């Protein structure tokens, strides 16, 4: 089973992926780290302080990486675009909480607002609907939510 966990930066997708990984005893693949470590990017965008990933090369390399794995969690803000996801999870948070989290990470204001905008305008949901991929949305606003979200994801998986 391939579980893809996505969301804007600061929503808690890495935390949820790690907790789910512990419960399921499976690996988490951080899609951003994987793309950088394997040099699967086209260039670096100085204005946005980010790598521009070559999705075709990335997804091909992921195919190769996971071909002998029965289960894996793929986590990252564009993991939902990987076409072999069995379950796609979108993590969201309250915009005020997202603002605080990204400010604490020293994100510039334009990136904070761009991510709040993307979350509020449901950019990820629109992408998934355009490719007709089903998804689940969970809200992660505090530490208590993490345990509830993981429990709910496990229930979805067990219903199969």
C-alpha cells in the first residue's frame, strides 16, 4: 500500500507521517529530501528559495525505489501527484496556526501568504479532482489532533 500525505508547508504532514509510520512499522519517504538527494530537480528558484523538481524523473525514481516494498508512506507537498497512491491524505490547519508555524520557521511573508492562499483556495483538492483521484482531508490544529488523525487513517486503511 502506498499512502501519500500532502499539504502546504507547516500543516503537520511530516509529523503525521512519522506517527503513522510508527503505528504501521513502515518507511516514510520525504519526497522533497528524496528529490534533492537524487538531484531530481531542474534548477533552484532563488526568489522562492526552493528547488524546481522534475516530476517525471522524480516519480520514475520513486517507482524504482519502492518496487520491492509492500508498504510505504510518501510525504510531501506534491506527493499527491504520484499516480500510484493507494490512499491520498490532505492535511490542513487553521490559517492563523499556519501563519504562526511558518513565521516560526522564518518564512518570508509572501511565502506565508502564498501557502495560506493555496490552502484556503483548495489548490491541492482541485489538482486531485482534476485527475479524479479520491482523497481524505484532516485538520491538524494541535497535538491532540495528531493521534486522532492517525487513528482515522488506520481505520480507512483497515476498511480497505
